[in-house]
C-alpha cells in the first residue's frame, strides 16, 4: 500500500496563505508516509502534465490525494480553480477524469477554496465507493483564511488533526475518511460557537458507507462506546435508521429525504451535534435501542 499526494497552493486575488497551506499539508502528510508531489510551475499545462504522470504511476493498493488551496470561481455554475495564469483556470473535470481511470483504490480530492461544493456539477461519472471530495465550502459559500492561524481554516484544522490531535482521529491504528471528516466538522462548529466570524462547515461528497483508510497511525483510541457516530449510523439498515429518526424526534426538514443514505447519516450527525454536543448521549441511546448488537461487548 502506498500513499501519494499532489499539492497545489496558489496565492491569487488577495489570498495570503494558500502557498503556505500547501506547505502545511506537505509536513503533516509526509509524517504519515505520503509521497508528496508539488508542481514546479503553477500553470495549468504544467500542473496537469505532472498530475497525469503521478496518476500513471499509481498501483491498485495506493491511496491518492489531490489537494488545492487557492481562489476558485463559478463559470456557468461549474467550478474553476484559478492559477498563476488566471485566464486559464483548471476545470475540476480535468482532475476528476484522470482519477476515474487511476488504478489506485482510494481517491480523495481536498478543495480548500470558495464554492468548492460546486465540484460535483462538472463530474462526468458517479462518485465511486472509494472516491470522496472534501470541501471547505458549499457551492455558494466562500472559504476562510484566518490571520491568527496564518492559514485557511480547513487546512489549519487538517494539519492540527494529523499532528496535535492524532489520538482523536486514529482508531485501531488507522485514520478513516469518515472519522477524519467527523473531527473536522466538530472543529468548525466549535470555532463558530466561540467566534463572531463564522467559518463554513466542511462537506464530504461521496459514498459515506465506504469508510476507506487515508493513513495509518501508530497509536490512538481503541473502538469503544464513544466510537465514531457516523460509523454507527452507517452500520444501521435503512429501516433501523428510520426508527432512530423517529425515536430522536428529528424534524423532517433536517434530513434530505431525496438524498443518499450517506447524506442522510451526515445530516443526522450534524443535527445531533447542534442538539447535544460532541458526546451524543441521547442519539447513542436511541441507536442502541434499535440495534443493541452494536453496543460494545454485546
């Protein structure tokens, strides 16, 4: 199993920390065994050529990350990543299409930019089981740089998770995408409670039921009663999940009933976090009522 990350950070349109964001990602991912590739020129042709070269060298057992921090814009509703040659932005499909053909099993795109949630508008294929996009903002939101951090909010928290808070995201000697995402959501919500200047809540686009590993770790918490709420929810059948919604008295407006099961579990998690904080005692009680076999030791 190999880990590869392609990192792009571009300071344009008044952004101050995108390039240092890429350096933060370099540091934290290198500590977890990632081979780092950074383009030597921040121009479209050079970036795409180097990205394609990395993709061609991937094996089936690899995990691949494409990371972008910088300015993004919407062109006819579709996401464009702005580079040094700002008149020639990257279409997000120019990243996703090579990844579609990549041999690597696990693929993650991280977009730390404005309008990042619009990434799905340009996709030409269904999000696969082992394909996820982590975004700093929704389609109409702007990402946030934080002067106190000297970084964008999402990248700062990613670095913090992988370095200072590894014990909170490492379970059974591995870091999974859902556990990692859950931690980032909590970090953003806790920040917003404490600060007047609000930051967007990160989004994870893809199939939440396939909780793939993004890194290995030497130490961390063992699975217990406070294990990932998302993982517990994903273990439920659709019928059990609906029973939890009834017991927990979730307003219909809080759950996207036309969405995928993964989107619904994330929506319930976010609602529960706002309702009772990060310990989730009432939600856990209702999950165990519906599915007592999930309680540790039973």
